[in-house]
């Protein structure tokens, strides 16, 4: 069971930093379905990179669980303040202050600050780089799915995504430079990065509302 994050008195540290707690906090600050879905989309990609990283490090048991939890909660919370505080002056700074007050881990908070290029906080860790690399791309992959007649992410193909990235009129809100820079910082080939994130989102298609609707 999760306590109500908004009812915590000042300076009371949280005890629960689970995925469920992150989801509850996100939902308590975010009414919009699309922003919640965005968080889940980014989580799908970031969590997949977290799994790969845990494997690479040979982590097992509690250490593995801790890494996976950190990646998932960071992704879920990266925009949790955006609906209430969308301005560049406030997002993600207001949210990060709240996370600090609640005692969420420093690695999570630093990655969230770093995903905003204007924060001046450098992206140093694997998590910092993964979050930034998946944020805009995840939104773009969702846009690619939603223009399919079936609105299914299973219909999206990596080479089609590459083509659409070059089409400036498509999904104008997605910053292409951030997509390219994210892959570069993470040290992954853009094509592979797209395919990796696409596969991760396809596995979570039901949660993301992207399983597709049969044509009328
Ligand atoms: Fe985001």
C-alpha cells in the first residue's frame, strides 16, 4: 500500500520508493492521460536499457532489483511536475525539489535534472544518458504508431521511423537534435537505438494504448 504523497508533512522522508509509489506520485500530480502514457512509454524504453545494464554488470538479487527499480522510477517521474509547472523556469526544478523533500534517490533526481538540456546539469551516468536518449524518441515512436491506420505500434518499422525523423512537418513537437544527441551520448547507433526502444514499447503496447484498433 502506498501513502498519499501529497499529504506528507514537510521534512518527512518517504519510506517507499517503489515503482508503485512512483506511479502513485505521478498520477497524483498528472491528470492527463497522454502525459501518463508518455511516462509509461519512456519507462518501457529506460527499463529495457536498465535490464541490459543489469545483465552487463552481472547483477543478481537485491542489487539487480535496485537498479531496475531506479531506472523505472526515474522514467516514470521525469515529467511528473510538467502538468502543474510546464514553464522552463519551473520544470523539472519544482518536481525535483519535491522529490528531494520526499527523499527520492540522488541518482534519480540528477537524471531528471539532466534530461532538461537547459538545466545545465551534465548527463554523466548511464541512467542520465538513457533517460535523455529515450525521452523524445519514445514520444516520436508513439506519434509514428498513431498515424498508422490501425494506430498500432506493432505496425511501426525502424526504417520508417528514420524517414519520419527527417520529415520536419511530422510530429513537430519532437526535438530531432535531442534524439540524435541522445543516441550519440549513449554511444549507440541511432538505428539500433530506434529498434531497441521500439521493441521495448511493443512489449508494453497494451499499457501504452498502442495495441491498435481494428479498421472499421
Ligand atoms: Fe518526457
